[in-house]
């Protein structure tokens, strides 16, 4: 019987992708994914360190898992407990002090070494490193691998398996921008961009495997450039020319990396969806400066205006942080204003969370929790209202929708509009994976419902992505 690997992923899309890659590297060793942590030979948490709450979730999950693992050991099974990802990278030794029952700690850049690390753990256990006590408990092995390797991890990973109609393609990792609130430059390291030739080859393989939509991933994805200076807009042009590709997305981008070529690409390439996640974080220039964002609110609004002029129908989503140190009521009001002026239709909004080792954590004038709560509630109310208004305005529109999962009700499938709104339709299950044109009939706060139009999707640059 195949050995069982349980993976629980916290955090961003990059982590979801990394988890899939860890499953890929373990598959040749006979490990199959399981959803039952209590029956797994390896239990792996792929973790997120971006905010304190995300990191704390990992510790509570570890507590819960420990009980299941020990129950399995009492029944004669052996489970390795591994923590990967950004908490592992940022807190390795501290993590082992808080959770001494953990066996393996693995950073995001060394995940390709998981098979060797597991083999090392098995050798240690076979040599009697941690005998299991009568109550089923044993101390963890406490092995750590959180180097920043000289070689990019992409060179060590096998080509990704077939991902289905909607696929992710990691093109860039790490970040050199050092926003003062952010741990990413410390956990994911310096920016690394994969060569264009590798990206194109991987995209071709994904399309050959059935992908019609590709989402390019990177922490600073539009900061991508090739060794010869080729920029992100040129890469998009090359990808857009691949036969069979119907929709192209990318996330997460930085306003400072939006150049004229990228704006032009949004005008020219119909395969690029008319929707862009472009975080602004704050609407106050004073706060943006303290965040080291390298742009002002006016610069951001100008980019949004130019993108919208290039591609009719283009809309943006964003990320916001409220309660950054020193944020006054006037600064917060500027954030509310930018939401309106950029016509943001969806966003993630967060209370500022001081992260150890980042410059902003030691700034004076930390904002009291109650003030952060209150501002977050006001911002979320605005964002929810805007999202609902956009959903309502979608009624009567026709969107290309890639049906990528079953709905909760029998006979229901779900896909996403170009604007990432979940779209529910009633149709046969056999249509899973199809790209269809849907006329929207109803709007809800977080989703839409519609009917499939049987004609093939039409080309309508104002309204559709494909
Ligand atoms: N506190 C709150 N939010 C943060 N983010 C990043 N770091 C922090 C922090 N310390 C948010 C930013 C970023 C998103 C991924 O997470 O908005 O764009
Ligand atoms: Fe973090 Fe800023 Fe880099 Fe985004 S651009 S990953 S917020 S440092």
C-alpha cells in the first residue's frame, strides 16, 4: 500500500503551489496524498508568517495534530511531523522550543530536499534516536533545514504534474522591496526570476496537459525580468501567443513595477483578463513613505487610470493595511478615498501586525488594537458594499467562465468570472473543466449565479477575457 502524506497549507497561493510541489517530490518515493492526518506516515504543515494570527494558527494546529499522531503511535504506527514554509524559515529554533515534538523543519526555498530529509529522519529513528514512550509520546527529531540555497529551487523540482484546466505557474520568488511591515524578504529571500525559456516550456506543458487558464505566481510577479533585461510585459506577450491558452492572470503585483510595456500589454492581449490584483496598502502618502512602498497615492491612481484606459472594463482589487504605526484618522480617511477613486471592487484588508525583525515593528506610535479594529470594520463595510454593487452590476452581463469545481447543490458547477467572482450554474457534471459563456442572472454578496449560453464564447474586449 502507498505510504500516506498529509499536507495542510496556510497562507498564500504560492504556499498552495509549494505544497503541490512537495507532494510531487514525494510521489516517486511512494507517497500518496491523504486527507486523514491520523492515518498519515508524514504530517506536514506548510505555514505562513505574514501576520501574527497566521503564525499562531500553526501552533494550535500542531497541538491538535500531536494528539492524533500519538494515538497512531500507540497503535503501532510511526508518523513524522514536519513544518515547512515561512514560519519554519522565520522561527526554526524557536518553533522547536515551543513544539519539541516536531521532527522536521524545512524552509520554503529548500522544499525540494524533503525526500532526503525524510530519509535522514528514518535513518535517525531506525538508529533509535527517539524511542516511543509507553504513553505513545516521543520527543521530536528536531532536524532543521532552513538555508538559503545557492541554487534556485526550481532547478531541483520535477516538471509539475497535470493541473487541469486552471493551472498555476511560479515565475518568480522572493522580494527585494523591503516594505517595512513585511516578512517576505526575510522568509523567501532575495528575488529570483526563472528564465523565460523555462517558463514558456512549463506553460506549454501545462497547456498540453489541458490547462486553458494560467495564473503566473510570484511575490513581486511583475518585477520579473530575464537575465538579458527582458521585462514582464514581454513575457506576457510571449505567453499570450501560445496556442490553446484562453486566459492569463498574474499575482501579486507591485505598483512600482507597472511600466508602459505592461500597460500596453493589457491593451493588446485579449487573453489577459481585465482584472488585476494591485495592492496599494494605504491611501496616505505619509504612511506609504513610512511603509517604504516607493509610490504615492496619486501614482497608484494614475496607473489604475492608465490601465483602465488601455483595457476597457479592467478593474482592480487591492490589499490594505489599517493601523500602520502613526496612522492618523486623516491618513485612514485617505485610504477610504483611494478605495473609491481606484474603484476597487474586491480587496483583502488587514490590521497591521508587527512582525519581529521588520523595521515597522519598532516604530513609535503603534496604533491601539481598538482603533485598528474600528478602522478595519469601517473599511470592510465599504469594501463589502462595493463588492456587492459590482456583483449587482454584473447581472445581465455575459462572462467566460471556466467550470472548475462542483457546487454544494446536486447538478451545480462553479467557476470564476474574469473578475474572480464565483459563478454558480446548473448543468451536468460532465461539463467540469469546460470554458463556457454564462449570462449572469443573480448577484449575492460573494458570488453570482447564471445560465450557460450554448454558443461558443464570443470575443468582446469590453466584457470578456476570452
Ligand atoms: N500586517 C498586516 N498585513 C500585512 N501584510 C503583509 N505584512 C503585513 C503585516 N505585517 C498584508 C499586505 C500584503 C498582504 C499579502 O498581506 O497587505 O499585501
Ligand atoms: Fe512584502 Fe512589499 Fe515585497 Fe510585497 S512588495 S512581498 S509587501 S516586501
